[in-house]
C-alpha cells in the first residue's frame, strides 16, 4: 500500500518539473511575446485537460454530480477569493524590445528581496495547493491510477508554467542559477506539502475524493480563465496561444488514453 512518504515524493517530482521549464533561459537571453504567450496557452490547455480527464471524469465515476459540481463551484470561488485576499504579485515580463505586459502588476524596484519573494511565493502557492491536495486525496482514497495520471498531468503542465515564470524572473536581475532554483522551488515546496495534507485528510473524512476532485478542477479552471488566457491573449498573439492551448489539451487527451484512467 502506498504511504504518505511515497505520495509526497511523487508530488515533489511533479512540482519540481517547473525547473525544467526554466532551463531555456540558459541559452536564450531574450524571449519574444509570441513564444511566451504560446507557453501560457500550452500550460492552460494542459491544465484544462487535467481538470477534465484526471479530476472531473473520475470524480463523476466515483461520486455524484452534486458532489463534483459542488466542489467545482467551491474550488473556483476559493481561487478567486484567495487571489483577492492574499497579497501576491505577478512577475513583470518585458519582451525583447522592452515592452511590458499592459496588465502586469509592476514590481517596485525598491522592495527588498524578502518581501518580493513572499509576494510571488503567495501567488504560486494559491495555484499549486488544490493540485497537491487532489494528488494526495486520490492516492489515499485508493485511486492510484487517478493519482498517477494527475501527477503526470501536473508535471507536464508545470514545464510551460515554469518557463512562463522563469522568463520574467530572469529579467529582474536574478542570476540564471537562482532563477532556475526559485522556479523549481515554486512547485517543489507547495505541491508535496498539499499532497501530504490531502493524504492525511482522507484518514479523517472518508469518501472525500469526488468533492475534492471537483474542488481542484474548479480552482484550476479559475486559474486558466482568470490569469493564463487573458495574459496569453494580450499582445496580438491570440492565434498562437489558441493553437498551443489546443495542443496542450490534446496532450492531456493522449495521457488519459495512454493511462486508461
């Protein structure tokens, strides 16, 4: 039987995949808006696919419509409320010509490094906690195939996510090594902690997977439509972002069929 240590390690690997997305900054100093927006679109497509195939569908198979849809609504509301209530910052991205995202929140250059780290870390945690919870709850509920599929989906999605974070981070004066390290930790810290918490939750409340799956899916959908899609469509490359979104969704369809979840 899988243990909480095993689940934590699996979630750690999935979360640390953000570091893989940061590796391109080692060979490219400037990244165009087209490439950046394409990466956001890819991450959004994978996230939607993961929410549908690894969460909503298994949740409906193992629970009721009311449980999944109720969790979905609460999860989306949680993400929006947390986004509003918890101080956080979106990293500033400049294209090769120095142009900024029009809707990006500027980062005050006089802020000390600790405050900036806390703000950015809060934003990342908001996005990763529901995913980690779902992994832990899936494994603890005995749905190991679902847990593996979900961890794989999150790992795949974290690669373009890491790229999308590393590019603006590298333009704030951080060294490339520190940028890769912080990008890796952005997923490697909250994901396993949340997975361990989700695993422990099942020991207290049984049969929680359908509602928890809906909760995680709702939160992930809220991230996609609140942040990823608007940002990926804000520079005239909506077609590129749309194509990569479709590609990301198709990737998750292949993962779902391949794992036969």
